C-alpha cells in the first residue's frame, strides 16, 4: 500500500478504512498514527473528515472517534478493496452502502454493538470507537472475504528500489492534450480559470437540499 516492504501474508490481506472525526470536540484522535494512508476531505459546515486506511490494525484497542459516511469516502475505499468502517451515513450514501457495492461495517446496523463501543470521556457523537477485536468480530459476523482478490495490483504504483520515475511520452502527450482541450473548450482562458471550485460546487449542492421540497430531488451532479 505504501511501497514499503511488509510480510507477504499481510500484503495479501484486505485493508480496513475507518471514518475518523476531525473537529476540535473530538480530539484527541486515536489510532491514526498506525494508518498507512489517510484521506482528508471536506464535508459540510466548513469542516473536514478523515478516512484512515490500515493494512495492519493489529493491537489497536481504540480507533476513532468513528463518524458517519459521505458518499465519496467508500468509493475511495473501494479503490483499495478495503472494508469500510463507519457510524451512520448521509442519505445519498445509503444506496451505495446497502447496494452490495462495498463491504462495510455500520454502527447503526445490526453489527454496531459488535464492532463499536462508547466511552465516558466524551459526549456523543464523539465517543464511538472501534478496535482490532471489534473490526475482526464484525468481519466474521458479516462473513466478509479477508484476502485481496487475485487480480488486485494495488492502488499506487511505486518505482523499484534505486530507480527513478520517468513519465512516458504517451502520458506527457495525454496531459498536454487534456490541457489544450480544456482551453479550446473554454475560450482559451488560462487553465487556472476553469478549475472546479469544490466549495462553490458544494455550496450549490447544499442550497439544492434546502430547496428540494420546492424543486424536487437534485444532486451535486447538477452543479458540476
């Protein structure tokens, strides 16, 4: 996962991806130091949430606090063939989670009390945590496969030790063509002028939710 050498048996094991709160009320975070990869993405209200991906979570007794899912996080987790661990979800994520598109352990489903526990040192919703024992019990309860598929080649591509990375001519040409195409389709404006502003798109999205009762169901795609 990281390009570093690890035990062969561990390398063939599916990772887990755990949603971690990233606001002041939830600090300190537990278990993030052991993560191999962490994604931090904006959610709502100007805050962010993290997804910690673990190839090896053995020995971890407290991971979290664990928070709810937003649709883009399980899609990223799927790129690693990870088992996705979360405590609830947004409405837009529910069809993806319940549609058989990703193996997931959900704190508000039947496996919740098996996978998660609450502590007394924080107030809800910042006191839900999981552990190696809880995750493994949840995986067993839901009968999830724990080995990576035979054709999985990894999310990232790393250079061999001692070798420098060089972009191929084809890739360089493709990147140039992409930029030129964007420019030609946008009145030859500078490329920096046509990069999508995530926050602008998200603000439009949240506005659509407010107006949903008047204009019907809308999604973020309407604004991108």
